[in-house]
């Protein structure tokens, strides 16, 4: 009986231990945990201690503390939470934020952290050791190790940044700059505890201590759903008078639209004769045999226009025939003139030859013309031939000479008589 009780007790203790172990493993009791914090600008509504913390949809930690900030602080609420390994490795110095989002319509909210996009991890779990530059130069594979913090070289070129892989050129330059010892991170040596934490103030990694202040993540808080609904209801309450005024205006617009429709119906009834006339006019205009002219011109004027156009067409036909005849006659006339023109050309050519042969011909001809002119002028002055050269009278009566002109003309006549 005692053995049976002892075996039952051992089995019960074993089952309980197995249950506790798996529960602790499922809840992450044996995992490394890192404390973070954030400060919210609004309120802690919907958040409770013990609520899970999300990362990309996974439960990666829990909220451990919610408290108020000092009255003079720009933020209102302080929230502290823990993230277990390996999930705190996704939180980096740039891009990681603490977001507070609504989770349901009952006003509950969740805390979610976002994955880092740049910078360096906030916490390290790698082994960190301090070496001399000479010892670091003897590493068999230096690229598997990295510098812990940044190092500014004297020439300010190719400065070392945190967690930069080691190469022999950097080590040689550190030795030339007089830097004797460096801290090295061995990425191949993973430890069971946090070894370093990034300090925003010092801008470098410092040794981690569980009693140190939690690492602060920038907040990204959305108001609770109840607050958003309250703001929405307040906005609706403020806009209700305007909405009612708009409905009254809409009612008035609909009434005016109904009146306008009635007037439009009446106008359509009145416009039916006009549409009928327009149909008749369009039928006349679409007639292929001069529909527009028949509509614009009266019957008498239309008949006269047709007669005039017919006569004009005949006249144009006769004119065309006359032009053809004239063209034919002109061709015949030009053909008849061709022989006289050739004769004239021959005469002129002969005259030209004679002129060129007799150089005194032009002088003699000029003298002959001059003497002939003198002879004609003398005949005009002779009393016997004067009447033959008298000018013919015109229809315009000559102007009456003045007394002085009469005296001058009488004197000229007397002078001519004396000359004769």
C-alpha cells in the first residue's frame, strides 16, 4: 500500500512538473526578456497590464506596467512592456515604433511594435570581448567578427561604424593612429543573455544591466474607437443644423423642379404646331429640285428667274460660238497678214542695206525733209494758198477777244500785210 501511494505521488509530481515545464516554455518563462517602454500622447484607455504585445501578428511579449507621466511632461501615459527572444532582435534604432491600435468595437486596444528598417539592433546577445589591435590582426577569419562601436580615424576617411565587419586595413590604420585596444563582437558566439544595449544619449553600445532603464521606443498612437466615435458624434451634432437647412433647400429645389416640369410639359404642348411647321419646312428644304429656292421665291419671281437664267444661258452659248468664230477669223487674218509683213520686212531690209551702202543718204534725207517743211511754211504764208491750209472750225465758239487783244490782232494783221 505504501509503494502504491509512493508511485502515485511520483507520477503526479512528474505530470505536474511536465505541465509546468511546457506551460513555462509556451509562455516564454525560460526565454531571455528585454524591457522596453513608450509614452503615449493621449490615454491608456483599452490597455491593461498583462495584455500581449504584437509583432507582425505574433505575440512576442506582454505589458508589465501602465502609469501616468508627470504633469509637466508633454506625454500623458507611460507604458512598459517586455519582449522575449529572439523577437527583440527585430527592433532596431531606426524604424521601430510602439503603435497603439484599436482591436475591436468595445474600446479595447493593442500594443504593437514594428520591425526596424535601419540603424543597429537595440540589444545584442553576442559575445563581446576586448582585444589589442595586434591580437586582432592575428584573427584567422576577421570578417566573422565586428567592431562593437564606432571609431573615428584621424584622417576622417572611412571611419568605422558600429557592428562593421573587421578587415586588416582598418586594423592597420588603427595601429597607425595609436589605438591599442578595441571591443569586438563575435557573431558566431551566441550567448544566453543580453550583453549590450544601445544608448541614444551616448550614441554607442553600453554593457547591459537588468536594472537599467528600459529602452524607449517612439509612440504611434491612434485614438480609441470610442473616442473617435465620440468625436464623430460631436461633429454630426454640430453639423445637424446645416444638414436640416440643406434638406429644406433640397425640398425647395424639388418643388421648383416639379413646377418647372409642369411648365415644360405645357411648353411642349404649345410647341407642337411649331414642330409640325419645322417638319414641313425640312421636307421642302430636303427636296432635290431646288427646295430652298421654291421656298424663298414667290411663284411669279421664280418663273421670271427661270426665264432669265434660260436667256442668260442662250446668250452665253451664242457668246461662246462668237468667240470660237472670232478665234477662227483671227487665225485667218493672221495668216493673211503674214505675207504683207514678210514684204514689209524685205523692204525694211533693203532700205537698211541701202542706208548702210550710202552713208550720205540719211543726211540728204534730213535736208530734204527740212527744205520740204520750209516750202510748206512758205505756202501757208502765201496769199494764194492760204485758204488751203485754213483750220476747220469746231463746235466750241471762240472766246471774245478783249480790247487789248483786238488791238494786238489788228496790229499783227497790218504787220503781215506790210510784210507782204
